[in-house]
């Protein structure tokens, strides 16, 4: 049975790896061990060491998709948190698989014909 853990108070994570059944009054409480794990993941994001981030996710049985969906590090998404702390390697790792759509203005091509 998979339940979704919804965390508030700055750190939120939606994952089936952590199973809990809490009433609405318990939503503000985060166990100290869970908070420590989430802080370590945020520290790994900030470290700009892709291996450290990968091992941290693997140790907690989480995927990049899981933390992108629900983790907040100092109120920012993991990608924005990495960019804020100039952790560009981890930012690229967290942003993989996303497509950016940009409008490209049409520019006519001038063709010259040589006689």
C-alpha cells in the first residue's frame, strides 16, 4: 500500500518511499530523522557534486522526479536552489529531460546567385 507523505513548514516531499498516516493536525510535524534526510539532500544539491546527490537520492530511495515535485530547499525548488548556490552541475542533473520551448523569429535567408 502506497501512501503519499505531504510535508509542510518549508520542506515538502511527495514520495511513496516514506509511509505515514497523519491526521490534518499532524501535517505541520516532521520527524527529526526525516527532516535530517531532507536537509542532507538539500546539502547534496548545493554541493555541486553530482555523485553526492545521486548517492543521497539512492540512499533514500528517491528519484530526481520525486524531489523536483515536492522538495523545497529554503523555499526554492531543488533546481532553483542549485542555481542560487552556483551548483550548475547539479542544476543540469536536476533539469535533465525537460524541454525548453522558445519562440524563434523567422529571419529570411538571402541567397545570392553568382553569374
